[in-house]
C-alpha cells in the first residue's frame, strides 16, 4: 500500500474537484455522520481539523478498542489501511470507509505475508508477536498482536523459556528487548519511514539551543535517538507525559500530528518537533496526510471506498487481535489460551 501514496488517483481527484466550494465541510461531515449513524475514528497523526471532528482520537490500541466496542452501521476511519482493516475485523457487520485507500504503511508493506510466512516457518517453536502496523494476512500468521503501548508488557508476561519472534519493526523490537531483558528475540527487519528519519545529530544540536527542553521519543526511533530521550513511549504515553510532567519544554521525536493533542491538553507548554535528517519535513507521514476533509466528506457521502476482509481471513486474524485486547483488559492468561 505505501507505494500507492505516490500514485495519483484521477477518479478521486475528480470527485474532490467536483465538491461545491460553497459547502461548509465541517457542517456537512457532521450532518452526514448523523444521517449515516456513523462513528468517526481518527489517529493522532491526522491533520488537526480531522482530529477535532472525530468521535474518538487515539493511538492504534485505543482505536482498536473503540472499534471492538462500536455499535454503528458505519465506521469512517481516518488513519491508514491496516487500522481500518483491523476495525473491519473487529466490527464485520459495520461498513468501514476510509478517505483514501492509498493510505498505507511502510511497516505493513515492508512485511509481505508470503515472505513472512516463510520467515515464521524457520522458527516453528517461536511465539509470534506482530505489531499492529501489519496487514491482516500477517496478523493471521501471528499468535498475538501488540502495539507500542503493550509490546514490552506482552513479552514480559510470557514464560522466560518461550522463544519469541517479533515483527515487523526492528527498532521497536530492540527497545522491547531492552525493556524486557530479553536478548534472544528474533525479529523481522522492518522500519517506519517516519521514525527512522529523525536525525540524532540535529536533535542534539536542538537540545543545546533549548537546554530546558526534555527530549521524548517513540520507540520506533533508532537507538541514537532513543539514547538521548528522557522519556520513551507510545503516542498516547507521550501525550500523557507532556500533560503530567513538570517540564515546560519538550523536543518531540514522533510524527508531528500528535503535537495538536499535546497543545490541547497542555496549553502553554513549548512543543518542538524533532528535526529529520537534512531538516526536511520527512517526519510527516505521507500516508496519513493523504486523508483530507474533502475526502472524509466524500467517503461519508458515498460510503466509498469501503474496506472488505474475507470471512476466512477475518477468522484467522481475529484470534491474535482478541488476545491483545484481552491482555490489555487485564487477562494475562489470554496470551497462551487457544
């Protein structure tokens, strides 16, 4: 899916161009949401105006939990493909629409299911933990799904003698290994194109310019970045840290869309986006940014593009997702339960 972000979609472009410029998109989206009896889920990396319209704004775990509980005929998912796919797996009777079907993920696309199946086959005695940033096919090959919020906790809850295979993010895997004290985890060598682009050198330079600022980072970043961070955590954990910390200045090493929620919940604090290599804007996820107000309006109006998951694939992918949700709800025994 990720490569599709760079391929034009002439049909979608024509539909966007045909929208009446006089429409108030905020009002129209609110009207359509009520008419469709829809729920709007949005990831923290979405544009701020989409976040402000959403019924639920969250990281991957929070959005999966919301999708599992939803009782709505329509789910409009402003995120990327694997997130909407997870929502469809958890709410199969709902119509799941996305603003732009090209919104993929470098982690998910960098771990093709056929290659992953061959990789897993080399380690038949390993327990397979797959990050939620993966396709439904990869989830179906896994024992449990994790997010950056609970990955280390899942590893720590497994018996020490249980061998583990982790996919698809190698930086998250290395961070989990340090947090859990496990140095024997086999991992798939994937990376997030957003988080691997942060420049440790530029962050160090920025820190000298803002000596009172605390560096905070997402565990998908590489070790040279994480080693400078005073706090490492999931997107939701980073937000909560900014809110509760006595520190007034932060250098934020994750996708800058999260800063909108930080500003809302911690007004008055200085939030500085960490620079990418070459000081480009590469730390903005190009896939998340494919979603716009115009496309959100169209997907609610036309109920397309709609995401589908076959019943057979859903059945296989559902079990490891349900294990994650049960574990997150406090059922540690769910990890090894058939």
